[in-house]
C-alpha cells in the first residue's frame, strides 16, 4: 500500500514594477498588468482579465492623480495565487492621505474609480507601507 502524496501548494507568482507618477506611468501599469495576466494564463477578453486590468488602471490612476508627490514614483505589485483563484493588486504611492470614496455628481466625468474597484474586487483596502505613503490593494477573482 502506498502512502498518499500530499499536494504541494502552487507558489504565488508575483510581478513588481516601479513607475513614474505620470499619466504615462499609469497607462504603462495597465498595459504591463494586462500582459502579465496573459503570461499567467488569464486570456485577454475574458471577464477576469478585463476586470483585473480595470482595477489596476483605476488604482494606478488614483496614485498618479491623487497620491502624487513631486519627484516620487509609485509601485505596482501583482500577486497571482492560483490555489485561491485570486489576483492581488497593490499600488503604493508616497502621499500620506488615504483614498476617499465620494459619490460622484451624476454629470461628472470622473470620480467613479473606487466605486468600480469596489464592484469588481472581492475585497479592497488601504494599509500603511514602509516609508512614506500608503498601499491601496484589491483582490480580484480569476
């Protein structure tokens, strides 16, 4: 009789990149995340890929527009946990103020980013980081 082999957990795959706190940096964060998701086997055009990419775009945009400190970059970290079926998105900036989710005016062209993150992510939040600033994170189902 053979003993059962315990299943070894799948390692969490990560991607980390520091980007300039500019609109171009936010766009690059979205493009890099979309590429990394396809590398991890989440095909473009699927609901999971599109939702996770949108969450990255919104958090990166917030870091650039609201969390920008002149002369400082922001950081993107993606962690794909295949066992849990979750992508953890973390965007860190050096501004100390936490994000504020306000109801947008009905005719406003902006102000819905955190509402989108809240709708697409399983959960999200903010934590302090080593050094100045904060990290806004979200977990997206894959």
